[in-house]
């Protein structure tokens, strides 16, 4: 009897794992623009790891700095040698009757996001506006995108005034919950 009960408990725990309200990807795109060594610089990565908790509208982003490639060879050398990660933990402040992320058909939603950005091992609170847009067809439910500007000196670097501000833009696809 104990063996049957143990098997039942393990089975329930395994089934519960399949119904978690999370979606995770490591294929998101991120674009970074700014000035480096006096020249306008564009950098990007397609290795953004995004994890969304559908039930409480929170999400985490992580990006290995070494995955970023720019149009500046000197900067690329620095980026490739950096073992640090860019991280963000935040909450989507959606004005809805419920606090969950809508993954079924819905109108385009524009809402603020608040959280903490960690860069160069230093965290700072940031706020920005994001867009959640439903995509019809296939298993894809929504596209989440956002854009924000940061001052690199707030994260422990010492850049001169025209090189310290960068703009970061991201976009990622959010799939429907496993149960949908």
C-alpha cells in the first residue's frame, strides 16, 4: 500500500510539472544602440532567455554578454571576453481584472514594467513601457516587446558623457500555456 501511495504522489508531482504557468525561451532578440569610441554603435543578440510566469505577470530575462555582436570590432573583442550576464526581474503592470498574462486572443496591450536590471554585477531599478500583441494562428500566442534607456555609469562604469547612455530593445514570442 505504501508503495502504491508513493507512486501516486510521484505521478501527481510529475503531472503538476506539466501544468506550470511558465514559458521559457532562449531565442529572443535584443538590440542595443549607443556610442562606442566616438562612433554610433549597433549591437544585437538572439540569445535572450525570457521566462514568463503567466499567473502573476512576472518575468525574468537573462542574456550572456558574450552572445552580443556589434558593428565595432574593438567592442566585439571586449564582449566576447566578458563572462557576465545581463539580468532583469520585473512585473508587468497590466490593467486587467486579473493579474495573469492573457495568452488567448486579446487587443494590443501597452503597459508599464517595473523591475531590477543587473549589469556589471550591480542592480538598479528601472521602468519602461512594453507591448503585448496577440498573434493569430499556430501555437504562438503573443509577441512581447519593450525598449528602455540606461546610463552605464549607474552600473559602475565610468564612460564619458556621450558614451554612457545606451538604448536596449527586446522582442520575444510568448506561447500559450501548456493547458491551452
